[in-house]
């Protein structure tokens, strides 16, 4: 009481000294805050109105008021970033007058975790979990997942086994809203575009939408690594983390998300509807948390519906693709685990008469359980004759997983079965590079027009058996004995279909035996060889020049010399040109008229060539045969299935002697590989009547499109693709000169 009286006397004295009854004294005024509830690390501003005198902001440490010392501590606007819930007040002083303090304001930091209540049920079925807190409850399936399963105090879901879910308490703690987007100016299709910006404050993205009509939207959100921004095109950036991605999402409304963004983060967004961008000019601006934010153009050279963010870039000017952000400036508590407990129930198990059926077939599904009280419900209904009961008939037209749920009022059980469905099996047509090969020589089989999974089989006398690993459209083997080959094609559960049979004869060539000759002086030498097939004589152990064909070789010998002989049998085909594209550097295109020049010395047939499609997509290739005047004399179009990266194209072009003939591209649905370097002309093979002499463009380093020509002769000749030697035979002529007496 004495103290209060003293203060009144001092105030009265102050007024008398001032000479005015209403003279000013220390008045603390009224304190408030721009935000009285903030997330950790968020700044709020303390405001003071109606004050007089010297201001000192103070905070309460739990036992006493402590003067603040931060920038602005003595002004009417003081920004603070409390690490925990804190009380603040303003303290006013004026010389000769009593001090005054303002009202106390409490800044709440963060939010308390909710209290969770679990539940228990028997076996599979619905369960409801509960959580309570001061804010809005969000439910998650893990402690770190970003997208909530549901929002609200109660969460109802189906469970099979005991599962832990997580509840978080959330508060607004500040502003919320939707980022305004500039008006749409135009659209752009296929490749993904978007924008990037630097976050002005902490906020949470709670929803995303591309404001454009359509059937499915694709949206991505990325955060660039610290200190990194998208680079100017054509420099590409991959130093980012993808925070959110949805592709071809049929929900075209606002997609609920939960993405935490922090002040200073460099954030990028991509967004399209049906791979169409909603374009607006850039750079432009939007507003987040009451602050103007610059948004700049960003993109990638891929469609977002099928490709995750990669190789991002920015450009000065151009257009952004519009994506609206729904956000809240608030915080989320620690997550409380809430357990859905599932006790054991009597299991129910599905059996199927077949898990792989043909498109016109069906499978009977029966569920068995020792619990006779279960009532069964099947889903999906598509392809089922009924959705209830212990037995159903499934006739799906596409591969489908069927699920059955059994309930008896208190317990539940669940099981599922996958039914594969295939179209009718179609074997297609098989062709071979040769019907006769030397032992160990490669034979290539190609299957086209098939539907289903392929398994090649061989029959070399004991019936057809599978060839291990031979499941592609192209089969390359090196047979050592004659046999017949087929492709067995099976689609889903449909009966298999078998291709036409390809018979390949294998010729085994044995080394000849030889008889040498010895002379004592220059003269006629007679060399003899005995063996199967045609005996050809050469002046070198490999390659070299052929000097004779037959069993007896007579010649005039003037010095010691060695010749070599080999046996060759009629395979009927020769190979000319590079065996594959594996030399030099390569590129791909498909320019009509580009191809190869060749000469022909005798009547023959270009049976087939190898072609390498660039993409593996299904398509067709056209090959034209031209004479030396450029007149087309034959053409073939060859259709091939998906995943055909090497084609043996059966052309079957009959050719007659001449020079400057042309084998060229006539078009097609794909690009085809060719070599840009290291071609070496002419390409010729001993006894082959075809020589590849160059390109139609005049390039001496390119090799266009057509590899490993198989040339079929009108008369059998020695197969030269592989020379077969079991040993090297040499014939020596030894000359002796007598000494003169």
C-alpha cells in the first residue's frame, strides 16, 4: 500500500514539475504479435502501440523477466524467432516517472503430438483408429512418409496383419492459400515444362493441380541441392531430389500432398495434363505467405507421364507451365504410433483350375476354409459370373488379380489369385540364312509375325527338344550335325502354335592326304592329294592365291617350294561383306536411296542380309535392287516384331553379271544402323560372284545398312566362310645339285 501511494505521489510531482496536468509519463502501451503460434525456426514480429518513453522488450525465462538484446529490442516492432514457447512484454521507462509494463503475449512454438488410440480385430477387415490433438490430425503409413493417408481424428482402413500407423497433430500457425498463376497464353505438347523459385519462408505444400482440362495429370516437385539452381540450356542439371511425383493420375483435381518446404530452398515444379503444358510467359511472379516470389522457366526434353524428372534446365524468358500450389504456413508435431492389432483367424485359400488361360477360356476359382460360417465376396466383378459364394467362374479378357474376402460377423480372412490371359498363340513364319552349312558354321533363324512367348526347338534325330536360352525372335547357332528347327509359341494359357520347320544340312569336311615329290634338278613336279569334295591348292597356309583345283598338280619347279591343299564341299552359299556392324563408329538414319554398290560375275541370288533397327519398335523395312542406271528391278518389304534389334531380311534378289548394281534403302518405319568409319572396299570372298565395291553416296569410309550378305550360287561351290583344317599339309620339293668332277 505504501509503495502504491509513493508511486501516486511521484506521478503527481511529475505532473506539477511539467507544468501540465496531462503531461506525458512512461506508458508501455499494448503488445501484440503478427503470429502468436509459429513453427520451430519461424520468425514473428512483436508489435507495440500506445506507448510513451523508452521501450525495452523482455522475455520470461521461467523465473524472471530478462531484457532482450536482439536488433530492434527497443522499438515498437521487434522480430523474434523463439526456439520454444515464450512469454514477452514491453517495459517502458521515462526519467522522473515510474516504469510501466505492457500486457503479456505468449508465442507458442510448435505443436504437441496427438494422443492415439489403437484398436483390435480378428483377421482381415475394417478397423478404426483414433487420435486427438489441438489441431488437425494427419495419418501416415510410416514415420517419414510425406503423403498422408487421411485427415481427421478417425482413420478407418482394412488390415490383414497387425500394422502400425502414425498420427501427427498439425496447426496453421500462419497464412495459407493457393499460389496465383499468371493467365494461360497458349499450350505446348509432349515435353514437360514448369517453373522454379526460391522459397521465401517455411511452408507446407498441401495440394497440387495443373489448371487445365483433360483426363490425367502428371506433376513433379524437386528440390535442388544447396547452392544449386537449374542451369541455362543446353547445360543440364541432375543435382536435385525428387520430393513428389505422380504420372498419368486420373484425378485431375487438387492432389493432396504433404511436402515440407524451408526458407531458401530452391524448388522446381513440372506439370502437364495429358502431356500438354498450360503455358504463361516468364519470368513471372506469384505470392507465397504474403510475399512476392519470382517464378522462372524450367523444363526437360521428355514427357512427364512416362519419365521421372531428369536433365533439368532453365531458360531466360520463354514460357512456364502453370502448376498451382495449395499451401499452409504451419507446423506438424512429432508422429504418434497407433497400432491396428490383428489376431489370428481361420484362413481361407483360393484354388484355380488354371492360372493362365486363353482369351476365350475361363478358370473356376474355389475358396476353401475350415470355418463353415464365412460368407464370401469376390472382387473385382469384371469377368466373374457372380461375386458371392465359395465358387466362381472367371473369364477375364485381360490379366486380372481376383480377391476373396470371407467374414463371419466377428472375424475375416482374405486371399487372392492372379489369372494370366493371353491372346491366341500365333507362331508366325521362320526363315534361315542357309539350308546347308559347314560344321561349326553359324546359322541364323528369324521368326516374324508371332504372338506369344517363343521357345526354339531342335531335332537332330531323337525328337524335338528345347534349345536352352533360345527364346528370342532371332536364333544364332553353330550346328555340328544336320537337323530340323522349329519355334514353339505360347500366349498366356492358350494352346501353343508351331512354326514351319527349317532343315539345315551340316557338311563335315575332312583334311586330304598328300604325296610329296622330290627332284634332283629343276623340272616337272607332280604333287598328289586325295580327299572328299573339291581339292583346292594354295600358295599360303591361310589366304593366299589359289593355284590349282584337282587331285594332281603338275608344274615346272626351279627351286624348293611348299604348297597347301584343302578339301571343300558344296554348301551352296557364300557370305560377303562385314559379318556385323561391330567396327568403326556407328550412327543411324534411314535415307531412301542410300546403300551399297556391287558387281556380279555370274548368275546368283542375294538370299538375305542383316539389318539393325535402332529402337527395337515393331515396324517394316523396304530394300530396293537397282541396276547401274538407277532403274529399280526388284524390291522387298519385310515386317518385324517389337524388340527386333537384328534382322535377317530374306530379300531373294536374283542378279545377273554386271557392274555398278545397287542395294539401297526403300524406306521403313525405323532408323537403321550404319558405319561412319573404317569401311574397307572392296568386300569380296573367294569364289563368291558378288563383290561390294562402295557406297551410293561416294563415301569410302561409310558402310550403309546391309551386313553379311548371303549369296546363293546356281552351282555348288566351296563354302569359304570358314576354312576347315584338321591339320596343315605341306608338300616339299627338294632339289639336289651334283658336284662337278
